[in-house]
């Protein structure tokens, strides 16, 4: 099932993704830098949710205190915590 998460504090307006058990699939950033969003999506495709969270959580972008990768990690954390 596709999940759509509204972002906060980044250029991308939302993040769409699917989970296949504990595997991250079909990540898409809506808005923001298309190249960075596509790159992140390719890097996390097929990865375990816990691994993606561990690698991306806390990455900042300038003075924002968050980033596209960080927002994806936070969204995935919500799925783990439920």
C-alpha cells in the first residue's frame, strides 16, 4: 500500500513510498530537488526499513535541522513504531 507523508522544513512537499514487509519500495519525493530525491530513492530501494532509518536519520540540510533523507527516516520510524 502506498503511503504519502507531508514533509516539514524541506523543499519537497511530500514523500511517497511503499513497504513490502520490512523492505522499502517505490520511494518518490514530490517537489524539491529532483536529482537528490531520485538518488535517495534509488539508494534505499530494496533496503530493510531499520537500515534506512539508521543511515538517514539526523542528516541535516543547511540550517534547517532536517533534510529529505531525515524526513524519510522519520516517516519510516512512524511505521515501525505504529
